[in-house]
């Protein structure tokens, strides 16, 4: 459908992903939001042409649409799954063509994931107090796509060198 001309990242941090997209697609229009002002300041230096704002993910302004809206390994840091689902709605509204969310922690794998983490990190509860991950049910993403009458894919990452892949999934939604 004419390729990718614009990309927006929720939780863009210091702009690493935006930078990589700018190198692959030199004429791409980029934007992003992150809650950390120091990271946004770095991102503005890394990708000077990007529309970058400090703000919570839920504060995405949807008047300007982008072909692709992504969030890379960010949903795990939201305080509740409900907040994540609200961000999903905003991402959908902002996207013209495609929405991509990577490294979503799978609620079906919660117990196995936590047991593994506790087995490799001594005093896990002490070290990670207040840093709990948020887990999501794949069905909610599937039902969201079906409600919007969109094609979607749930993909298990396949990187044998990254131990976390076993416990996460990626969600791709394609608008009609």
C-alpha cells in the first residue's frame, strides 16, 4: 500500500528505534512519546527531525496520524493491564495502517516466568521490589482486533539467545 512514510513510537526512550528507521527509510516522518524528559532530550539530538514529546503513553495526541505506530518492550512497565489496553486504543487511533507491540508479557506464562527469574536471581523479591512486570492475556488483543474488524498476528519471538522470548508475545494489527 505504498510503503511506510511515517512511524510513531510509544515509549521511544532515547530514540534508538527511531534512529534505525531513519537510516533504513531516509525520508520517513518520525514521532514519539516517552515519560522521561532526559531521554526525550537525547532522542531530539539523535533524530532531530522527529516530532518528540514528553508524556505518559496514555497522553498520545491523535490528531496527527502515522502509517505505523509501535511500542517496543514497554507494555510490561505499565502499572496495570487496564492502562495497557487504554494505550492500545490510543495507538489504534493514531495508526493509519499498522500497529506493532513487542515483548508483551504473557499471563499464561506468569508462573513459569517468575519461577525462572527467581531461580537465577538470588533474593529476587528484594532486588525487584517495586519493579514488577505487567502481564497480559493474548485473548484481549485478539478480541480487540476482531472488534475493530482488523487482521492481526500474535507472534512468539524466535531468538534463541534471548531467554525472555519464551515468556512474551508480539502483537501486529493491520488496519483495513
